[in-house]
C-alpha cells in the first residue's frame, strides 16, 4: 500500500497543475507553459515576463532511505509553491543535469558540465526569440551551480538576467538554527527533513543512516573502501539523516519558498545588462567560392546567415565571434587591427572559408 500511495503522490506532485492551472486562478498566479497553446503563450511571453525553470535530478542517489527522484520531487514542490505567489511563466522542469559525484551508485545519472550549461542556455535562448530576457532557475543541487554560473555569465553578455537558487545560501539562517548534525551536504539531516515535510510517504526512516564518510581527497563520492581519491561514503549519505524531522523540514521549506519568491522579484525588477552580442563589423558578405556568397545581416539583436539556395537562418551567439544555428556554425576572424577579414562557415560537417568582400 505504501508503494501505491507513493506512486499516487508522485502523480499529484508532477501533474496537479496539468488542467487545473492552465489559466490563472485564485490559487495560482503563474502560467504553466506546458498547459497552454502557442497562441496563448504568445500573449504571456513578453519582454517583462520572468520565466521560471525548475532543475532537479530525477535519477540521482540520495541514500537508501529516499527515492532517486528526491531532487525532482523538491523541484516540483517548490515550483508549485512559487506558482501560488509569483506572477511568472513556469517552463517544464529539467530532470537531468551535472551530478558527477554520484556515478558509482546504481541509478545515478549525470550530464557533462558543458552539456548542462549549453542545455540551460539553449532553453533560455529559445525564449529569447520571443523577447524574454529574465530567467530564474529553481536549482535543487550543489554541483549544478557551476554550469548555471557559467550560463548566467555568458547570457549576461546577451542582455539577459539569469539567476538561480544557491542552496548554500537560501534559507541559510533557518538551516543553521535547526541543524544538529556535525556536518552534512547530501541526503543528510536537512534534505531528509525537507522530504519528510513535502513527501513523507517517500521517506523510509528505518533505513536512514548516519554516515560522515572518510575523506581521502577532494572529489566524488565512492563506495570503494580501498579508493585513494574522493570521499568513501558507503551509504551514499553524507551527514546524519537520523536527526531529520518533519518540523525541521517545514521551517526550512517555508523559508526557502520565501527566499526564492524574493529572488524572483529581484529578477523582475533588476536592470537588464547591456547586450554585447557581436562586433558590428561581422555584418557583410563573405565569398566562399566564385559567385557563391554568404550574407550576414542583423535583425534586432540577432544575426542572420543567408546563402543562395539555403533559407535564411537566425544565428544564436556562442561568443562574440562565434555563432551557431541548426547543423551550422560560423566563426569570424580579425586581423591585428581588429578588422573582420574572414569567416569559417561549417555546415553539416563541411567547412567553407569565406573572405569578407563587402
């Protein structure tokens, strides 16, 4: 029966808003993007819109007493709580990311740091096409802060605000108040308390361990007692999960919701950074063969690439002198005086060297 109830709980957490929250109601201020049509999305995706994206692993070990979806459950819960109090557009939850510390534990998954960073940036850039410039990531993870910070810095140069949850600082004073374990960072007293509050049926406190590990060097968790690197953590828990209580979880979660809601308002009211998308000298025509040219033009804050026989395509910035589009990439080169002279245009694995002629 407990397993059946847990399955029901997950369905409720992940699907409660599917039809009841399509429109704004007395219980929600947010719009869930997945539940509306593109014509309705056209009305809510505006330059002043804040798009919120939850990021939580749905397959990452959280000890023997919590399900692999623990991060995902937390992300979904916080997302739905934010929907009650923030006038935002909520995009679908991202359930994979950069979690390299847990790969020795069955069921745990990770993406490369660069893949996670590019995935976040690609999602944001998709919304940027519709004018959106303000993003907040509900981040349920520690290692994911690295690709999120990189994405935020890169998107800043494109005139975008991207802010994300820092679990080390969010609800920090409350965590210090309730925390009794000697140390802990993963599936510990704090995370287990949170799960006892938001999804109690998913927690098996009879299996909750106290495990402070044996640190060999800085690095990933390991199940191998003979390992010479990393932290030997046989249970997958780093901390004392036995100290967890629902009451502690309630205090932490309510503080988290309040802090995150405030951070979202900071994103809404923050001054957009000045975009530095590209060097204007990039614009022009590049000869890649006799009577065969690629024309680079500007449309709003984007570049377009057009070649005879190939439809015009919008180029998304990958750097000041590097731009990408579906199956294609353009890299521009300058001389010692900073003048654009050449471009390499890669299309479906074939490179074309173009000389700027106009």
